[in-house]
């Protein structure tokens, strides 16, 4: 697994250096410099506002959390149920123990 990670890391390094060199060459030594800057700006704007749009969509479509008071009531009800079940279980255990002794 370590060798695979190193290979991927090396590949990312090589590709990054090649992209930097090609980007610099196009920017300074060809007639496509303005086009390259326009494309770069567009990609940056799409990335930033794409993330903002995703955050906005998530906020708009996610239901709000329950109020704390409602959660406390549900928790109290569950605790009461558990206590009631434990009491009934103890009674059942005591009754079966008394029948076994008789």
C-alpha cells in the first residue's frame, strides 16, 4: 500500500510540474494568454460559487433540528418506559423465584 501511495504521489508531482510549465508557456509565449486568463478566472468563479451554491442548497433542503425541549420530553418518556419495564421484569423474576421455592 505504501508503494502505491508513493507512486500516486510521484505521479501527482510530475503532472503538477508539467501543468505549471505548460500554463506559464501559454501565458507568456503564445497569443492565447488572455484566453487562458479568462478560462482560469471562469474556473475559479465556478469553483467558488459552485461550493456556495451547494452549501445554500444543503441549508435550504435540510429540515431544522428538533427543539431542545421536545428532545428532553422524548428522553424523559423513554426513561420512564425503561424504568417501567425494569420494574415489571423484577416483579416477574420475583414471582418466578417464589414459585420455584414453594
